[in-house]
C-alpha cells in the first residue's frame, strides 16, 4: 500500500488540486494512521467476499478489499469507477475529495 500511494502521488496531486508539499503533508497524516499488517489475517471467506465486491470493476483489487474488510477499515481510492461501484455496495470507501472535506 505504501508503495502504491507514492507510485500514484502525481495523480493524487492532480486530482486533489494540492501542491506537492500539501500532498506530502496530507500523506504524512494518512500514513501515520496506517497500521501495516500481515496479509495472512484475511480468511478465505473474506477473500471470496472481497472478490465478489470487486470482480465487476477490477478483480486485482481483491487483496485490498479483503484486507479492508478484515480490518473493518476504510479504503482510500483514486479510481472513480471503483469508488462509485463500492459505494453502491455500501462498502466503506473514500476518495481524495472526501479527504479534502474532512
């Protein structure tokens, strides 16, 4: 996840309309609240539930969705299609605009 965030930092900056410095401050706040965990905490049942939630948009998101479910957490995404789809599924998801409004 850490790598994914920084891999897409230019897109995040563009979409959020934040300067690079503002984005780095925001990312620092976000990362300070993230607990990195071993993926083995995800049960097979949860993994299948996650796959069913994201298979229509991007099945490659399954591990992220599964971990979010296992941790009863909120998923941050910059992908509008993923965000809109998960919102219709009552999934706990936020995007950059949501963060800016916090």
